[in-house]
């Protein structure tokens, strides 16, 4: 989880001064969000999908950091031991 997607979020912040909001979500890395000027993306080549074929979850501001990025892991349930997170 701490690879290209994290880098794309950092680039977005460098260009726009903040991370995308929860409402704009990770879609802001693919398509220019309404009300965002100077967008220089796309910042990723395809929609961010975890290794189990699900969309990553994204919250900004996060409870653990400036943003929380996570996958619910193989069991598909949030808050279980197999979750993969940006803050652990």
C-alpha cells in the first residue's frame, strides 16, 4: 500500500496544496475533480484496486494521519486483522 498510490497522493498534494478530500476520493487521481484548477493528472494509470479486486478505502483527513488509505484485505471486512493500512 505504500507504493505508487501513496506517491500519487503526495504528488497531488504538491500540486494542489492538500490531499483530495474524502468526497473527491482516489478518483481525483484519475479525473479532474470539479472545482480543482491546475490539475496536471492523471496521477495514476488505472483505478486503484487492491490485490483482492476491491477498491482501496480513502479518508481525508484521516484518523491516523493526514489521510487514511487502506484495504479490507482478503476477508473483505473492515476492522479485522487482515486489513492492510497506510498507518501500520
